């Protein structure tokens, strides 16, 4: 619909006018004494604004969606429906202003509708994304055997039509790098959180906490550069070559370490909030029994905060699994199944990018595989999130 | 019979610039029950927390004066507050069970201080403590259930069991019965009476009847001052200070 702007203007105009008219009408109905009204003038005004705009805006969205799906053209008819809805809402709510009208509860109903509408949009978007991925993945499996996709250990796409598109080496790279990143970030982040919440004084805390959180604001491409130019060569020169483990600066270890640095603030900041939420009375109870500070932390505070900490770790894990930039620059683009952490490997996300860049033909298995890869990744992160929720729910009622 | 277990001299406690305890002097006898009474906010909990240095955990809190247990200055830099708290147990005003099983709540102190040589001994300590705290019958079939799943009154008795499991020499109880029904209260009072055989007990309470029933000595606090400290009978029948008189007859508070 090209004529969206005038429609929106009309709705806004009606709503604004409705606001003032409703207010003065309510005053008039009240005969100057607003105590005779069941609802206050501003509640009538709110009701008018909402009943004018909510159905009309909802109609605009639904119609746009319908037109997109059917590929139809906008016509004057739809504009007419929208304006009609707005005017109907405007008129009925204004005419309805009486002394005993409960505009306050009516407005409540519009607000509920608005909230439900907003959450529906969020859910529908997710569903839409999943469906489009499912659809393309289905196309992919029409052209490429799913057993080869899930169980083949080689990844070597080419454009001659005999590509090997096994996900295993990519999945291995993803999990290996994520594992190293978490092995690095979780202890450091957790210890930093414990220091900040239990030991640091208020002044130290006010400096250190934002300083750690700065790490979360660095763009991942900058981390990637750091991996490429500093961490990678250093690891090669000081560890890999002396130990005879390889000559590559791009390696699982490089990407894992740098990704770990990126994840520290995720773990520490969330864990810090969670540890702070453990009631002081719990610590007092332990200290009062003659436990030391670190015994108290290990045996009371951390167990009480555990569900939240696990939630934080799983969130960091989802970040690690979805990360792309650091891997491209840090770990390289070679799909490989190997245990040597100083070897270059690659991940699912990197391969999604490389399959879709350059000259692509959206019908070949070499590009459609990106959707299958994306869907697999999505299922993994979804599983992690569900698991995190489960853990958090299960242990939540443990303290009040 | 009366050796002094705790002697406090010229104790002042400040929260920031706010003085919560003003020049308190008190001698607490061994193997007796001492009750602290007084209107809300008068500093009973604050003073109680000085006796096991729990006030150390509050940044803005400052304690001055001289407090000795068995003649040893507990605020001496050589004294380890951790050791002190093992000796001076505490039951807090609000029940604060750990998010662990009932068994682990009670076993917490004994495990930390190595009081049991093996599992059987630990089981015994746990059972004995729960029995003393009048919780054994309700808890014996659910020792593995979380302590936080108990009712408020049961939680408070769990905290009492937890405190006595470390066999302290002094037990500080801050309104231990405020969440308990009359039966559990009677059981706890019985326990306090029994504990008196071996330890000294200091109990904060808002119930005059309870103070009269369980204690031998009573201290009346008002606005951070220790107004009167004497034999319980004397305080309740023939108080010296007019403020004590009006508090126990219900006019201040
Ligand atoms: N953590 C704290 N920070 C600042 N001030 C405090 C703190 N704890 C207690 N106070 C203040 O110290 C005074 C004494 O408090 P305290 O808790 O000792 O009273 P109480 O006699 O135990 O009262 P109640 O019978 O209500 O438990 C009060 O004025 C209170 O506001
Ligand atoms: Mg108190």
C-alpha cells in the first residue's frame, strides 16, 4: 500500500481529536462535577484514543500481510475498511460517554488487546522464519541425501555437481571452538563475578564492573582482527611450533581464546547480578555457624545461585555457537575433523556465509545447504535454551 | 554458681553516623538464660550481633568498647571471628535455611568444623539436633527434601537445630519463636531450658511472658541504652526504672 502515510495521518488525527473531544464531552456529561462520573474524563479520553487507533492499526498490519502473501495490489477498498474502523471506534466511544459508563475497564480491554497483538507479532515472526527455513531445507533434502548431510565426514562443495556436504566437520569445529571458549570464559567470568559481588568494595566495584562490560561492547570484527594479528601468530610462535603441533596461525585455539575473552562479560555480568540476588540472610546464616567467607561462597552462595549461573553459561554457549566473525579471522575456513587444537578448522556459521557469497544460484544444493545448516544450528541453540529454562525452573524455588 | 561468661563494657555501636547502642555494660552469666527485651528498633539485635561479631559483615557498622568471653577480648586483632562464631552460635530473627536438604542444613556446621568422624556420627548429630529442636518427628521422613520447603515455623526450628548441631558454648537467639505456634514455642522453651544445663543462652523476645518463663536475668533496652538489668523476677515484679515499668505494663513500645 503506497497510501499508508495518509491513512496513518487520518488515524492519528482522529485519535488526537478524540482525546480532546472525549475529555470535554465527559466534562459536559458530568455537569461540571466529575465526582458524578463512574470514570474520569481522562479515562474516557484514553478509551477513545485506543478504540480509534488499535483496530485500525491492526487492520493495516493484517492487510499488508495479506497483500504480501497473495502478491495482490492495494486498493481504495482496503483504505476504506481502515478508515471505517477508525471512525466507528471514534464515534461509538464518543457517543457512549455517559455518567455511568465504565470507560476505565473498557480501556483495560483495549490495552490487553494491544499487548496480545504485540506478542503475537513476535511469535509469528519466529514461526515465519522457522517455516521458511524448513521449506528451503526440505528443498535441499530433495536434491541431496540427508544421510550424507548428517553422517558424511567430508565437506567439499564444488560446482561440478558432486559436492560432499557433510555437516560433521563443521559441527565438530563449532563445538570444539565453543568448548574452548567456554572453558576459558566460564571460570574467569565466574571468579570475576565472585570477586565483584563478594569481595570488592563499592568503589572497586563501580570501576571494575563497567570496565569488564566494555568487553561486551567491542564489535566482534575487532576481536577477529585481534585474533588474526596478535593471538594467532603468538600461539603459533610460542606453543604450536615449539611443540610440533603445526604451523598455522589460524587455529581452533586462537578462535576459542579470543571468543572466550568476548564471552567473559556475559558470564561475569549475569553471574554477578545473580550472586547479588542471593539474600544476605543466607550468608549470615553460614557465617554465623563459623564458616569462612570462601566456605560460605562455595557451599551456600554458589549453590543458591547455580540455576542462574547455568543460565548465564548456556546463554554464553548460544553466543559462542552463533559467532562467525572471530572464527573466519581466527580459525580459518578449512573444514576438518581433527583433535589438534592448533590446526585450522571452521564452523557451521562460517560455511553458511561462504556458501551464500559470490555468484550463487538459489536452486543448487550448494546454496540450499545453507538453510539446512542454519536450521541445524537453530535446533541446537533452541535445545540449549530450553535446557537452560528447564534448569532454571527446576531449581528456582530453592530460595525466597 | 554465677561465673560471668560474657562481660561487655562501654559498648557503643554506630551505623555510619547513627549511634544504635549507647554505652552498654552487661555481664552475662554462664549456664543461665538472659533475655533482652525492649521496643522495636531499640538495638537488641544489634547488641546481640556484637557478641559473635556478626556486625563485622556490615560495612557501615562500627563497634567500640570491650567485650570479653571467658575473659578474652573478642575484638582483639588476634581473635579469629570465624572461630568465635563456631563457639557463639546464633539463630536469626528471620528463618534463613540454606537451599539444601534438611539433613545438609543441620550437617553444615559439623561438616565444616569436622565434628563427626564418620557418616554414622554425623547422622547421630543431625538426629539429636533435630530432636532437640522439636523437628525430628516432622522431618525424619523427609531429610532429603529441601529445607526451604518447610513452613516458616519449621524453618525456624531447622535453624535452631542447625545452630545447636555445632555445640556452641553460647547460643544467641533473636526472637526464635516469633514464627512459631504455641506448641512449638513450648517445645523451644523447653529446649532453651535444657540448653541452660550446658551453655549460656541469650534470647531476644517481644513476649514478656516468654521472658518471664524462660530467663533468669532480663535486660531492658530503650533507644540504644541498657535501662535496667537484673534478675527476671525483680524486673517483672519490682522494676527500678519508670521506663521499664511502663514498658512491661504495655505503655511504651
Ligand atoms: N544494617 C543496618 N544499617 C543501618 N542501620 C541499622 C542496621 N541495622 C539496624 N540499624 C538501626 O539500628 C537500630 C537498632 O536496630 P536493631 O535491629 O538492633 O533493633 P531491634 O531492637 O532488634 O528491633 P526489633 O525488635 O524490631 O528487631 C535501628 O534504629 C535500626 O534502624
Ligand atoms: Mg531485632
